[in-house]
C-alpha cells in the first residue's frame, strides 16, 4: 500500500498486533503518515523508566540493536494504555501529542477496525474462501478480487431490498443489520431452484429483504456458546521496555530521531 497507493497527507494507519516493527513503522513515517498499532510482548522498546505506569502514556523509543549499530535513527513514539470493553491493551502511536490524539480517540479509532474484521470473517467463513483454489499467483489475485466483488454485490442486493421495505426503524436498513449468511442462503436457494416458480412469500426479493441479523438479548456470555477457551492462545501481554542509557541518549542527540 505504501509503495503502490497514493494516500492523503497525515493518514493514520490503524492496525492490530501483527503490524509491528521498525521497517514498517519507519516506512509509514517516511511516506508522510502516522500509525496507531496495538502492541504487546512481541515488541521491545526503550524508555527513560522501565516500570511504565499502567493507565498512563509516555514517550518511548523504537531502536533495534541492528539499526542502532548501523547508525539508523530511532523512532520517537508514544505508548498509551487503554481499556476497550474488558480488555486492557497497549497502543503505540507516532502522534506524540495527547491533544492531537487523545486516549478516547485512540479507543474510537481502534474499535472502527471491527468492520473490516467482520468482512474478513464473512469472506473466509460464510463464503468459504479461507483457502483459495487457483495455483498461480496471477490467478489467485483474480480469484480473490472476484470473491470480494461477489461479497460486495451480494450485500448491496440485499441492502437495496431492505432499504425499500424498512418501515419501523432506519436501523433495519443499515449495513450493520444485514446478515451475510442469510443473504447467501437466499441467493443459493434461488440458484438451486432457478427452474421453479417460487411459492408466495418465497420470492428472492422478499428473502433478501428479510436477511437481517437476529436481535435478541443474550442470557449468557456469547463467547462461551461457540468454543471452549483455547489453551494455545496466549494473551498478548505487555511490551518489553528496556532502560534508555546515557550512551543511547547521547547517540540520539548526535544523530537525531524520526518522529511525525
């Protein structure tokens, strides 16, 4: 994306814990953007104090030993601890000012990621495309491209019918209320029985209009109804913060640092 796409100035890239590392972060800054990334035990940083106070935010440095030895400048960053739902997590950002990017905005931006996560789940599970079938890289890209287009078209078809029939509440005609599983079921039923005249009330348009998520009050924890706790899934943990020595600080003053 950084090499091939043209992004607006000061774009804020928000990502989960897999998007970490000096090469990626320095590339984002070099492209004129900023980033907001969740971090944990998979990240090692430098700080003036090792016992970083929980619930606070402060300045840290990303400066791996190989970059330090090669003379590459460190990244001056800001580490913030936030609580989203019941989960306490660490967020690392290149926006150093808390006035430009407050903790409330950090939570809001990170929660906005959930929409794309739902789309990934729909593509991989509901459309059964967790494994692509083509054997060459060019064809795999075409297969993935048309799979995403097919998902979008299916949802737009259902949303068009839902907007036309929603009477009680505007919420009933929003993408958030649309059920991809019910939409695909309606389309597949129609294709399987394309040679038959549907019974009254079973027309494709009516099925698409009714392809909504169930609205009910859960009596138990939703997570517990799907699968037991995975013993192999370890918590992300806290990032490792090493002490910023006087020698390191003097070297930073000498060569400078990278910051937005």
